């Protein structure tokens, strides 16, 4: 019997880590779901003493403890920023004419190759694991003429759906994938139910089985040009390599730190709620007189009026701020920035430009690897699709963006180019390209050329400001 409960060892070890990262990306809602599922990974319920008499009050106070907490979503912002960095430049893809239609509909659901690539990248940042099946248009017994103009499709599977794989002598022999289908529950309603797709390579022939409720529901041996496939056209993707191995989720450390930061925020706000406000203490020999003199109760406001006896004494007690929790929260924030969190920081930071570039390069080097792996994997998947359609697989190429802001020219680089232009050793066009690449201007080449022409008749204000900015950057770098 094949069921979705049969999983390999790496799956059970990795699932809690994937849940942890997904929860942090979702923010407070995800964190609360972790708590309800008793998968804290750094979040603990407050240790309030509960008895049979106060169980309800303790439960309410615990709910308020998490309710007051605010989740600063460093993980979600960083995830979105990283996907945006790769997506800032459209994916470059080339396909042979027979499958050109896959450019705008690669999965049969209207996703472009660009959209599909960013989905792969997004998942690799979360779980460091993804899989894509190249699904031929022809099914068992069909010929190319019956299939007509139908194109192959790519089917993506998240890490949680890839529950089992078996590799022998470098060849994928079996893989099990959890899917969902609409199951009719009664005459009017349907419900989502799980099914397991079992892909096999038996006696050198690719077979696709569908299992529902532990029983074999369907068996298909896809035909391509009248022949069975001699391999399973399933491609693994990873953050380190595109193999079936379980790679380390690159955002786990950040997610773990982020959830700990949320715990501290809950502690801090709970502490402030119960101890941060002033408490009024009254010292008197006759409490009955206080009630008689102040029938409306004691007014603790600044404009309140209270009547006391001559010997009464009133004092306000308030917790002195130790800053221990707030300080630890700041440390957590610094740790998250050190491990790659993309957040807005104080512009008054004394960090040098060189240190900043090292920090940025360290945090994006893994992102480049993910981009490269996604490109290589999709190229392979689409080459299989080309072969299924009878096209030349060598004409397929997919390349996602690997050029990030940390690769731009420094101020010293721009100055070197400018010196070469001034000395007549380099053409003027190189200086225009340099300032654009370095991000010192958002003007087009034509607009910069107009400014240069103006300079020939007397330097314009805009040219002067641009040159001043470059000189200031050079001075700042020399001061380091």
C-alpha cells in the first residue's frame, strides 16, 4: 500500500525547519500558528502559575500576552527584497519555435517563464528545496497527431510535497509527490483530498501512478513520438545544488532570530503593562474618612481633586526602566542585520563603505547561487519539454538575474574612468556608462549627453552637482 505517510528520513527532519521559516515570513499570524501547533522553536508560553481556581484568568492573560506583542517582520521583508532583487531584471529565456508558446504559459495555468522562475526562487529562499516535473502533452496510447498543438507543461512541487525519492547509480528511480484533488463529498459539495503521485522507472520505462486512499487509482506510461520515456523528467532544485539532497534553508537563522525578537517584545509589553504605570499608595489611619471625603473615588489625574486628613500621605510607585529587555531586542536586530536582514537602518551609522559592501556581498552571494541554480534547473526542464515536442533541446536557455546593487562600480572606479576621459585616453561614452552603472544618476544616455554639450559652453548646474557628488564620495572613501 502506498500512502502519503511513507516519507524518507530527511523529510521528517526538515519539515519543522520549513514550518519555522514559513511562519516567520507570514509574521505574527504564522508565529501564533506555530504556538498553537506546539512547534515553538524559540517561542515559549508565559509561565503563569495556574490552578483549578484561576485557569480561566491565566488563559486570558496568556492570550493578552501574545496579543500585546508586535511582530517586526524582518524575515518577510528580507524574503520579498531578495525575490525583488532577482526579479528586478526580467528572466532571459530562449525556446525553439515548437514550444515558443510556453514563454507565456509554461504551466498550463497562464504563468510566464518569468513568473515561474520567481516562484522557484521564492521557494528556494524558504526551504532550499523545490521540484519541477516536465509533463508531456501526450498520455498513454496517444500519438503526436492526437495530441495536436498541445504543449508540454511544467508542474512545480514545494518541499513539503516531495515526500520520498530513491536514486540508484545516479539515476532517479522513484519519487512520491503529495497533491490535492477535488473529491465529491455529497450531491452538492466537494472537498480537497490528498493523493500521491508515484513516478517510477521500472525496467528503463517511465511510469506515472496515481494513488488515492491507499489504492492504485490510475497508471500512465506517457508516450513521446510513439515511444516511452527512458527517464523520470523531474528536476530537483536546491540552494546549494540541484540534487535530491536536503540543503540548509538559507533563511532559517534569520527566522529563528526574528521569532525570538517577537518573544522579547511580548515580554517587554507584558512587563510594561503590569509594572510600567504608576501605582497610587495611600497611608492613613482611617480609611473610612477617605471614602466619605471622596465619594466619587480617588482621582489620580493631574487635574483631580482629593480631600485628605492632615496625617494622610500619598505616594506614587513606578518601575524604574532597566532597559534589559529593550537592549536584548536591539542586539537581536543587529544579529538579524548581520545575517542578511534587509531593513532600513539609521543613516547616521558610522559603518564604513567598505564594511557595508562586505556585508551586502555576504548576504547576496547565496542569492546569486540560488538564481544560478534556478536558471540551470529550468533550462533542463524546458529542454526535456523541447524533446517531448520534437524540437531541438540545445536551443533552450533560461537565465535569471544575478546582477545586484553590490556589483555596481565604486566611487574610485568612476574617478578612474573620469581621469581617463579627461586625459584623452578613454572616450566620453565610457564615463556616461560608468556613472549610470554606479547609480550616481538616473538620467538616460541622451540626457547626460545634453548636459555634456551644455558644459562645452559653460558648465551647467546639474553637471556641477554631479561632479561635486563624485568628489564627495571620493573624499569619503579616502577618509576611510
